[in-house]
């Protein structure tokens, strides 16, 4: 009897399976035949998550009970833009020491042990224009973690022994600043863009780092880390009313100072031309770019899309296609648009190529800039960049901490409240004419700065087939920048004197272009 029941059950299962197969949609034969419905996603509205503490401090809350964890972050206005000119690195050291330097009543080792015992992750740091502190802990020990975290922020100890340890590590790291081409290019490019005296380009020196004292850190801490200069975000396993009450208690008695002013805009202007820093390496590292726009400029979205087509879109972009795929001159090549909030930022293309092919790759980048000015982009390129921006749009809010991070940033920088609601419509409205107009307005090949870090005597002559040489750009004029002492940032005497480049030997007829 049991066998008959089993057979009956199997027969019913097979019949149900056959019925489901008849009613299920057929599977397409090829991936491109798969049809997708329109993406349905509405951007979250910041106001629904915003609260205020009793003292007026803004708080964004996003409860979520999937895991017994709470993530709390505080974002403060001000960072290394507040460093004194003779003490560059103060903000970075202050942020680090807030976490590592103990408190007025707890030694650093005691703080570390307490956080470790509760499995609480905690950090503090100071960036260019903002500073932050964050805590991730179990919801079961949130109260105890918050008490310790708040003590850390309100009463940092700036332990002298830990300061000396961090100072030593920082000085040792500074000694390596000329070991690789990347930091050399980074600091010289920032100096060209913003001026060497602007905070965007200033570099720590041994003298300045040794001048950092606990008193200097306390003074900077008092300017940045206080309730009048912070926005809080909390996500995770909690109830909103209870969380607001806990934060009110944590902030009780903490004096509200003044909100920090916006960063000072640079006064320097980027001068077009070829710039070079000598370094004996087999591949030249190249940056080609100019100042761009502010983040809230009306042209930002079309400029973003234009950059995606030109060099920001990876293997679908023109610069990558020509420099890497078609010519084989670099492993990676592309561009990025980096607008600033308070003043115009930059557009920059970049690559690394064998020394003899640096000039050829540079010429190709400039040609692609000219082509996108002269001719409209294709329908396919426009459609691809629109889909990229629209279909990846939900990732901006893919987690609750990420979503709250967007809200906090938007509030600090006064972004229009309907920005995200209208973002996709504004992307969809961009036309090929819009992109060409923006290209002609902002991407002028004769206005770029070209910065090369590498061995000039093997870079300047160009490729053996004579397709390009560095003398082809800006009438052959080049400014040789000195290499700077890694500890003082003063020019190393004689480092801007470069050997004259030899004339390349012509290749035999029929020899293919040099690649690398």
C-alpha cells in the first residue's frame, strides 16, 4: 500500500511539473533576447529620515532589524583646510589621535581594550574639508559603547607617547614620497591646479610634523568636534524615539561652538603647457587636464556623460579604446571629472606608457578631445551612457548607511532638495547637441596642462616610427619641475636640469608601430 501511495504522489508531482512547464514563459535562446521591464525605483526622501536633538543637532535615522548591529557616524565640517601653513598634517594627526590617544580619564591601552572587549569598531579621521567619527557595535552593548565613544570625542587625551609613535610613523612614510611616480605626480598636479600654497596642494614637512603638539591638536579639536558643527547618522537595530533620547543624553552639556566656514577657494590659475619631473623609470606617468566646474553647475550632468564617453566609461570609452585596445600603448587609460563643491574642480585624463610611446599616447588623447568637440557623439554612445547612469542609480542608496551618507553630504553642501528626484529625468533629457556644446566649452586641447613624470631623454624623442614626439606639443616648450626633497618639500638642487634627448633611430619600412 505504501508503494502505491508513493507512486501516486510521484505521478501527481510529475503532472504538476508538466503543467508548470506548459504555463511557464519560454526561455530565450540567446541572452540578448531576454526582455527586461522598466526599472522601478524611487529615490528616498531625506526629510523622512531627518530629526533633530533638543540642542538642534540634525540626526538622520534609518532603523533596520535584520541584524543586531548599530552603525553610528558623525560628520563634522572642516579638516586639513584648517591646518596652519607651518603645521600641515595637524588635522590628519588630530583625527588619528582622537581615536588612538585615550581620553582625559582613560589611557590609550584601556580604551583599546574596552572597545575590543565589546567587539566595537571605532574610528576618527580628518579629511580635506570634513572630519568624521564612526562606531559600529552590537545593539546589546550600544549604551556602553556610546558612552565610551562620546567620551573619546568630547575629552580626547592626546597621549604624548602615542603621539610620538604616530609622529615617527608619519615621518618614516614621508621618506618614501619620491620612491614612486604616483605621489610625485599627485603633489605636482595639485600644485599646478590650485597653487602650491592652497590646502589642496600643501604637503607635510618634517619641520611641520615635529611642531605638532597636544596643545595644537586640542585647539583644532575644539574648532571642529562639537555639536554646533556636526550631523549625525544612525542605522541598524534600534527604535527611533529611544535612539534620540540616548543621543540627547550623550550630547547633554557638550558646548555648541560655531559652524566652520566654507573652504577658501584657490586663487591660482592653471597655465597650459608641458611640465616634466625627472625620474629614471621605464614608463612615463602622464596627466593631461584642466580646471572644470563646480558640482552644482547646470552643465554637470552633460559634462559627466561626456566624460563617460570620452574616458570615464572603462572599455567602452574612446580613450581606452584608442590608447589601449587599438594601439596597445598602455594597460589602462581613461579620464575622470572631479568637480568641487565650493570652487571649480578638474577634468583629467591619464595613463602610463613605455617612455618612447608617451608622446604618441598623449597625441591620441588630445586627438580624441578634438574629435568629441568637432563631431556629435553617436546614438549608441549617448544611449550607453544614459543607461549606465540611470540603471546604476539605485546603487547610490544600496544600503541604509550609504543612503544616510548621501543625506548628510547633501545637507552639509546645500544640494537642491529635489536633486535625486529629478536626476534621471535630467539625464534622459540630455541630447547630442548638449554634449557637443559642453565639449566645446570645457575641453580645449590647446588649454590643457600635460604633466609627465619619467625619464625625459627617452620620452622626448617619441616612438621609433616618428608618429609623435614631445616637441609636437606647445611649440616644443617644456617646463622642467624640480624633484622635491621628501622631508622639506624644497627643490633638490639641479633636479630640474635634464639631459638633452637623443634623436630616435628610424625604423625600417614596414615595421609596425611600437606598442607598450
